[in-house]
């Protein structure tokens, strides 16, 4: 991602995402990594979500 409006020579950020944590519509926590997406529900259970290609 680069910021063209900045006058500095180094105006870009390298983004190498390793792990993302977010919430879904049901307010369950999602963990996204290279090997898949997992959901932590309100009961404390973690399940791997299936990909569309699976």
C-alpha cells in the first residue's frame, strides 16, 4: 500500500498478513490464517470453516 500524497521517498507499507482476528455477524470470533478460518463460538467451541473450494 502506497501513499502517493507523501513527499517522502519511502511512502509505501509492505503488508504481509500472518494472522487476522475479527468478529462475524453473530459476534463469534474468527481466526484467519494460512491454513484456514476458524470460529470460536459463545460456548468456547472452535470449529474450522469449510472453504468454498472444499
